[in-house]
């Protein structure tokens, strides 16, 4: 809790002033008291209420004045939450292996559904952009808060040959640089990063890099700019037939059989070691998702790892309302307990 106008706390002096005025009037009343011979007569003339009923309205009045005095200083509550000024770049693998049916109905459809759910969950939060990579990488949607544009782009993904993870990272960095002046583009020398930027990259892939720049080199560029690269290794280690719809199939050539691949690796299995290294170089995390539910969970967990900011919110209105409520209660009780009573009531 912080105060915008701490000098306004002088208004709290009204509380001791009211107490002093009450004490002074009570003292004068005692000095001017009339002597009577019968205490029973005085008791009969007094209202039938206890001492605590006389003190409650006064206590509520003082409490209300104290709350109003504190509210005059414009108190602010500190609230922690995800930064809405940052950017999340989703870099999605659209290589031919994403047609694998080890994840039903196939990997690319499961990835589309999980990414769509993530975009909807982040509505009203940071900007989100989309990059698709196969043998090369391209920006599908520049960082935006328009969920409709993002969802429509996800519905039009098509596969191609190759897996350029490093190029996907660099393309995402350039997209971030276009909306965040603090992040230098890949062709410029970055300033020394002071902590992590509010911008992050999420790489979702089911294979190993076989085209373009080395992913570790790209990860170092991201680290130099304070941009974390979260990686998700998608799919199982069990080969499965490749099946894509006509709208998803963009041509992917041959893989030399499921057991073949690049450098002795199967093109249908993610390079988990490389993905861990990419995330580690940038201070991020690696996730492994072997089915659609695990993929949705991995994307859902990312929300809590993005940049957290502390926002100061003015809560003076709450103090004004509460103080007014106490004072109104004091007046109401005082009027009710001091109302004229009929004889015998």
C-alpha cells in the first residue's frame, strides 16, 4: 500500500479534535451539574439504555472520520499481474512431420486447437504474433491483440518440407523488434540486456533443425536481447502414418522412411536435447507434450512465467465509501436510540 498525497493524512487530526471537544463539553457539564437529593429520581428520568449504546454511535463516527482521513491521502494498492505491454510470439512448426497421426487426428490439428485455446485465454493481455516455419520461416500475423485475426491465421496452416527452428526464432525476434523499440532487430547490435524483456518466444516443434541458421546461434541472439525462448517438443517417439487434409497438405517430399532422417535422427521425433539447450540459453523452460492434453497444459503453464509487473491502483473510492458508511451508521443509530418515546414504551 502506498499514498499519493501523504500530506493529506493531516485530516486525521479531526479525530483527536473531536475527542477533545467531547471531553471538554463533558467536563463543563460536570461543573454545571445540578445537585439533587434523590438518585432514584435521576435514574427514572434517564432513557432506559446502557452505556455501550451511548458509545457505539460516537465510536462509529470517529472510525468513519479516520477512514475518510486515510482516504484523503489517495491510498494505492499494489497488484501483481502479467504485463499487457509485452509480446508473445508463437513460432509453430509446419513441417511435413506435423501430419503424423500419433496425436489424433494429427499433430498439426492438435497444435492449431491448443494454440487457439491459448490465444483465447490471453484475451485482453499481451500482444500475440504468429510465425510459421518449415524449410524457412515467415510471419503469419504481426503482434496484435485481435484474437479473431490470429484464429483465422491458425485455420490456414499448411505443411512444407524442412524444419528451420533457428530461422523461426530469428523471424520472431524481428517481429518483436518492430513493436518494441527496446529489442534490437537481428541485423543490429543489441544493447546490453538488463534483465528479461516483457517479450517472449514460444517455439512448438516436433522435429530437429535441418535448414537455415543453427538454433543455438539464434538462441544466443535472443538471450543478448533479454528475450526468453520457451520450447515445446511435440509428439511421441512412435512412428505413425502421415495424414493431412487437403487444406493442410502443402507437400513435404520424402523422409527416406520413418526410421531414416537427418544425421541419423528420425524426422518424426523432436530433438529434445536441442530444445532444452535453446530454452536454457535464454533463461526459459522446455516442455514435452506427447498428446493434445499435454500440449494444452504446456501452453497454459506459460502464462505464469511471462513478465510480471506491479501495478498501482487507486483505492481512495473504497475508503470514501467505507468512511461514509460508518458515519451514516453512527447518525442512524443515534437518531434511532434518541427518538421520542411514547409513555409506557
